[in-house]
C-alpha cells in the first residue's frame, strides 16, 4: 500500500513538472514585436492609434517611454494587457494567434476594440 502511494505521488510530481516545463516553451509562440491598432466608436476617445508592444516568454512589455504595457499571454493565446500613459489607463482582453490577434479594451471613460499583427 505504501509503495502504491509513493508511485502515485511520484507520477503526479512528474506530471506537474512536465506541465511547468512545457508552459514557457508554449508561451514563446507569441514572443516578438507586435503592432496593436486601437479603435473606439466614441470620437472623443480617439480612434486609429497604433501601439507597439513586445512579448517575451509570454510577458507583455513596451519599449515606448511615453506608454507602459504589462500583461500576460496564456499558452492558448488568451491575452490580458494593461496600457498606461500618465493618468490614462486601459485594460484589454482578447486572443492571439501566431501572427495576429483581436479583442476589446476598456478605460475609465472609453472602450473599444483592438487588432494586432506581428511585425
């Protein structure tokens, strides 16, 4: 009985280690530079802005000193990102493929959609 428990525990550990090792490798599918086009139906919110972001090991960042980007891309391509510039802040949700993506975003007074493509 004790041997069976040890085997069960060992197999669960191997499974968990396999999952944790596979996660970063899968996240790299989305690594690279991306251009994100932001749209809103409300003219006062702006429309057509393009933001460049980078993804490395599934983590979202920006190289633009005027705007910070943070967030995470899950293995399946689901993305959650926050963009901030001064007092303005917006959070976006959506999905990426290996070359493109789309989703929605919401700020304090504005909302809209976004599309992205790998550069």
